[in-house]
C-alpha cells in the first residue's frame, strides 16, 4: 500500500551510456513500493548517447524526469539542478555508475522515517576502490578538516537523503563554487550516517579527471575557510624573526671581522626564499580574489537545454 509520500531520486550523468540502462533497472527494483517516486536524471552535457537513453527511459515510464544541460557544468551543479527541481517529501542523490548501491536506499528511507532530516552515507574503504583514490581521498579529507571549520568524515559521499525541509533551504544556496559535502554537515538539522560498501564502477571510466579532482579540492577548502589567507601572517612573522637574527649575525660579521664579502650564498638563498613565499601568498590571495570575481557576477549555476519537468517555449 502506498504511504502517499513521494521520494525524488537525483542522478547526475556525464557520459554514462554504458551504465544507464542497468542502473535504471537496478534502481527501480530497489525502490520500496510503499512510496511514489520521481527519478530525475541530470544529463551534464554528455557527448555520448546518455541523453538519448534517458529520453527513451522517460518515454516508457512517466516517473522518469530529465534535465539536460547545455554543456558540462560539473557534478556538483548537476546535483544542484536535481535539488532545485525535486518535488518529493525527500530527495536521494546517487551516482549513475552503480558505485553507490541502490540496495542501500531502503536503509536511508528507514532512517528518514525514524525522524532524521539528513541521512549521509560513508564509503567503507574496500578493495574495489583503487589505491590512489583511497590515498587521495584520505589526504583530501585530512587537509579539509585542518583548513576549514567543517567536520567532514573520511569517505563522505554525495550519496545521501535529505528531507524536504532541508531541500527548501538548500534551494537558497546560489554560490557558484558548490561543495555539498561541506554545505550539508554545516547545515545542522538531525543528521545520521549510514555506511556502505562501494561497488566497482559498472562500466566506463571515472569522469573525475585529476584536474577536476584538484578543482574540487581547492573549492572544498577555499569555499569553506579563509585560513589559507592567514598562512601569510604566520609565515611572515617567522621569516621576519629569522631575518632579524640573521641580520644581527651579519652586523656582527661586518663590525668584528674582515670576512664581510663572503655572504653571497646566503643573499641568493634568502632572496629566492622570500621570493618564493611571496609568490605562494600572492597565489592564495589570487585564488580567493578570482572566486570573489566569479561569485560577484551571480551567473546561474547551469543552463538547461531540455527538460520534461517544466513547460518549455
Ligand atoms: N558526473 C557529472 N559531471 C561531471 C563528472 C561526473 O555529472 O562532470 C557524474 C557521473 O556521471 C557520476 C557521478 O557524477 O554519476 C560521479 O562521477 P564518477 O563516478 O566518474 O566519479 P568517481 O566515482 O570516480 O569519484
Ligand atoms: Mg563513480
């Protein structure tokens, strides 16, 4: 019997033609019959057959909705589009490659029924996750915790359930540099974590290139903390202190000995060192300035070229 409650499932897809059909079957099999569902596929500017597959799925099942972007806007923006359009009593987001097992969905729903407003998931480190991914994700979360004021657990995934109350608030977040893994724990509400074991990618290769991952990591830090800007204060004062002591030493050499010309190596060393630190700090300031510049334009997070969710002209 249906409970009358509706659940939105959000699936960002970027060149997932090989996984989609199997993913869709598996997902539908795992959805409990006691709820009504809408499945929102967000096509993030795929260059393969992803969009065609989604539209044909939508034709055969009225619960399947789609939003197709005009180009690739990135995973986080695809999630944002899903959250913006979700009309359910709660929304569940998961990846299209079956790494986030749909079989865990009933468990997330059970936690929601218990009264939790945000149900996060945490990936157990498992053999199917590559060694480099494990290490890079460990380092990333470690740096994130050190540098920002948000406590993000290791292996937190963009596989989560949020209540419509949270969804309503989330729609108000219009920042261009989105980092949901930071925003969600920051939001408060009643949260819990469900562990899951990630599967191997069903088909295709990771859509997170090293470059995308690096971009994601800098956003994670700079969107959540201004601590890196303070590094210059600490480094600056340490260097000033060392220079002062070294200056005293130089003065001593000059006044009390006749070896004053021998300082060439140390001059070169300190010039290069200070130069390097200067560039580093300018880089950090530049990173924030650049983000301010982009945010200030208030451009939309994504542009939709096709959807069956709203009337189109
Ligand atoms: N994805 C996306 N836009 C992108 C990159 C990825 O919508 O620019 C989607 C992708 O189709 C998948 C999810 O985000 O459903 C996670 O990507 P992927 O599995 O490649 O990342 P990984 O699991 O390797 O971290
Ligand atoms: Mg994946």
